[in-house]
C-alpha cells in the first residue's frame, strides 16, 4: 500500500512538473509574440529591400517554430499570414511564380487557421459560395485582419494561377471576403480591400460583367484611404485599370506619382512603398510592350 501511495505521489509531482514546464513554455512563446509584433513593425518601416528580405525570411521560420508550440495563437498566426503574403508579393512573385504560389497558399492557410476557430465559418469555408457567405457573416469586425490577409493570399494565388479552373472558381469567395472587409473596416491596411476589388473589376472584360466605372471608383477609394501615401495603390491602378483601358497617359502619370513620392510620406509602410517604387520601375521599362 505504501508503495502504491509513493508511486501515486511521484506521478502527481511528475505531472505537476510537466504541466508547469508547459505553462512556462507557453508564457515564453506568448511573451515572444509581443516582441515579434515590434519586429514586424520595424520590418515594415525598413526602406532597404535587401536587408528586409534577409530579415523577414529568418523571422518567418522563427514564427513557425513558435506556432508549433502554441498552434492556436491568433497573434502568431496573423503575423505568419501577413508575413508570408508580404514576402511573396515583395520578393518572390517577380522572380518565381511557382515559389510565390506556395508562399501565398501558406499565407492563406495561416489566416484560415484563425478564422476556423469560429465553428460556423469552419463548417462553411469549403462549401458552395452561398454557404461560405453565411459562415463569413458569423464573423465580426475583430476578424477583419484575419479575413483580409487570408483573402490577400488566396486572391494573389488565384491571380498568378489563372490556368487553374478550380482556383478561379474560388474567386467569388475571395471577393466576398474583401467585401466583408469593406463593410466592417474599409480603411484597413490603407484601403487594401478597395484596391483588390477595384483591380479585379478592372481586369474583368465588360463582356463577362466587368464594370470599368466601378473599377475606377474603387481604385480611387483605395488611393483616398491613405491620402495617396500608400504607393502600391498607384501601381495596381496603373497595371490594371490604366492598362486595360489602354490609357497610356494615365498609366504614365500614376507611375510618376510613385517615382516622385518620398518613402517617408508613410513611415510605417516604408518597405511597401520601396517595393512599389521597384515595381513601378519594372512597369515603366515594359510600357512600350504593354501598349
């Protein structure tokens, strides 16, 4: 009997130690999450593209290690979603479409892991569009960041995978997510949902439902959301609406706005604006082929 009592006490102590160690590990990960927040703020303020690329790649792997230890941590999942989407758009998409596809899907999936913590959305996300919209309606304004970055990764993947009919079929879901963002918090990420919706509208031919006037309105709203300081708005405006309308004058004027703008006009998005300048330069070099 004494042996059994001693064994029980030992197991209780051992279980307590293991649980305590688990709590310490979880606290450490969550404390690091706050540090990572500041790290990503500093990353977004960086103007040197090479330094930003090197830093982001290593930080993303650190984030993934932390997520393994705290797999339902919404803060870490959101940073991973935003990080992989930004990494792909800024540093991969123009060099390797195949790698960009993989990173955009990773960004999408980290965002989905947040949204799927809502039971109604989890049960609806892979169903038909109407069921998906009902699941989406169960989310709130607090979910806007996760909805936006999930849709950003998903939509960007579709944009560079146009040969895949199954991928294109999901565009209605992505559009519904961006419309959700516009409804709940239209100025989120410098009007990024307006920019996405306007770009989609701009590249859709009128014969299959595209509305150039609506596209222009949405793109103008995207520019207005940052008072013209988020330069990527001009880049997407140029390469979608201006190009589809064969408006070379508008195309050139939009790229000129990017080229002449100061990176310090929006310090918290210095990196995105530096990427916009690089993309504007690439568009300028290809302009004669595009028109």
